[in-house]
């Protein structure tokens, strides 16, 4: 089968999968059929992208031996990742002693830290950076205990240790540049996303910060990074993503493999986006993705040069599987043991407010989790101009919830992936109350790639 026919068949299959999940892709399928007639015009770019996905060292070279063969390309895109590729290991809780910090309603941002907890002697290496009570806009570092399977309650779940107490990773800059009333804010900013990145031998904690109740009326910078030492964050930024508002970009953030970043995204190694319920014209009606790099950032409020990969601003219909009040709260790049790769987002069919929980039927079809998988090849097609940002949609949308604590709308808050071990950390927001009248704390669910 040719690469072009394979792509077309994959679009057909994607449409069928999304119809089963409550959406459809007829328009994208039609455009895909039309594009197969001109695929050879962009074959060089597709070869570069496929080479990145299979880990090949591909450069702009005239040497044909340096290019992946059609068979290698087809092997790289032959299968697609889904939740069926991940085995559930169990779950654990953040520290539950209120004296150690306020994790209530926390977990809206989380990042696996491969450098954390080096003295740990259990089977799971590393640690997690995780946000606490949202309006505090602070981050703590916790250990990763061996997860246990639960019985629908938290009684069997181990509790993580606090490795670093809560601190403001922006060291006041979030309040100054994002939440201050002087910049049109409400004295409240939120941490939107976290990601640990090693750059030139230096580990950094990248973060995003967005303004509470901004409603898209102010354009504030929301992208920066700090050291892994929460007591001395030494932040850089926050920066703007040129041409796009923070209410479109300053939520989840994740890194992409270096070959893909170098060959498909011009070295931009981070992707970020923001998608709460669609209450503003500046809000994407579906998960948006913007590729960027902080390498050119210097002073706060510098403007970075992003690539708009996915965006559903002012589009009708919205992205398949998304409604006006759908939310996307986390995203990460995942890879299976056989080399298949995807972008995974987590969120919910409908946004919840704190007051919804008291009378909510957790089995209601109107609520529940939403885990969506995106094809990196489609993101690369946008980067080279062969596809428009509103022509990228998830190829499958899963509502799997059996692994979750059955409470309060089954809300997912964030997700992070350990590429070394293949472990996936999915944080359930409003997971459970540790004791009566206490704030709901998150539950961290752990999967392992098959």
C-alpha cells in the first residue's frame, strides 16, 4: 500500500472512530482525499516528519541514503495510540496533612520530574511537581509512591511525601504581569501548566500563568520557566506568544521529542494551549496547540515566535467531540514501547463549578472525562503549510472512567508522561474528600505503556 493511500485510509478510519465517540470528520475526510492528489508536492516535508517520528537522523541532504524508505515511513504511522495501549497500575494521593500545604482543588497542573527524589528506593523513579489550591497559584514537589489499585474509595491508596513545600514559581511575576489590577486583572492568577525540560544540561521547570476572569479582554504574558529549586525559582519571563492572547495559549504545556522539534517545528520544543469552556471569542472551541521556544526570551514581556498548529477560534462547528462548555485541562506527548507516538489531551465533556458537585449525579451522561488523541503527522502538516489549524481533530475521543474514583463529575485535571519508563500520570481533579467537610484533593492515577 502506498503512503498516500495509507494516509487516506487512516482518515477514513479516524472518521469512523470519532463517530463512535459522538463526533464526525466528513469535512476533514473530504479534504484529505483531495490532498492525496498533491501529496507528492510535499513529500520532502512528510519524509522529514516521518523520520523524526521513527527517530531517524534526517537533514536537508541530497544523499538519498539519509532519507527513510517508504516502508520505514509506513511503519512509523502504521498504528495509532489509544488508551488500550496503557495498563492501569493504580493510584496515590498527594500529602493529606493540611499542615504540609493546601492541595484542596489542586492538581490542575502537574509535571513529571525525572531528576526528583534521587534517594527513592521503590520501583518508580522521579517525582511530580503539582499545583495546589488554584487561587494560591503555588506549586509543590511530591514523591511518587508505588500506586495501589483502589476499590472506589481512597482507603487503599498510598500517600506521597512532600519533597518541596508550596511556592510561587513565578516569584511574584505572575501577580505583577498577569493578575495585577494594573494590567486589568483581578489580583488572581492561576498556574495553567507545568513541564520539566532539560536544556543544554540544565533542568528547568516551564510554566504558564493565566488571569482569572480575564474573559479575553486583556493580553497578558503567560509563559516562563524557573529552576527546580522552589525556594529559589529565579524565574525567566513571563513572555508573550506573539499574535495570540494568553487566554488562548497559557494553559497546559508539554515538550516534544527533539527530532520532531528540530525537523518539523524549527527547533520549537514546547507546545502550549488553553481551552476552558467557550465563553470568549478568544477561546478555542477545541484543544489548541501552539509550538514555541523560550530560547529567544530575555526580559519579561519579550515576544516569542510561535507556530499556530491547532486552533478553533470562531469556527463552526467546533472540533469534533467538543461542546461550548467542554474543557481541556492537560496535554502531553506519549509514546508506546514499539515507537508509536501521539499527543494526548485530558479534560471533560462539560465544565463544572464548585457548586455543581453537591447535587451532581456522577453517572450523568452530560458529564465525565474526555481523553483525546492527536496525530503528530497532522501537526507537522500544519507546520509546513499543507493543512490549516482548524483542520486538525482528534482521531479518537475516549470517555473511559472505570479507573477513576467515582465522584463529582469524574473531572480530569492534568496529565504528564515519563518517556523513560513509559509511565503516564493522570490527575483526577476533585478526586475525594480526605475527611468530612475538607476540600477535595486530587488523585494521581498511574498507567504504563504496553
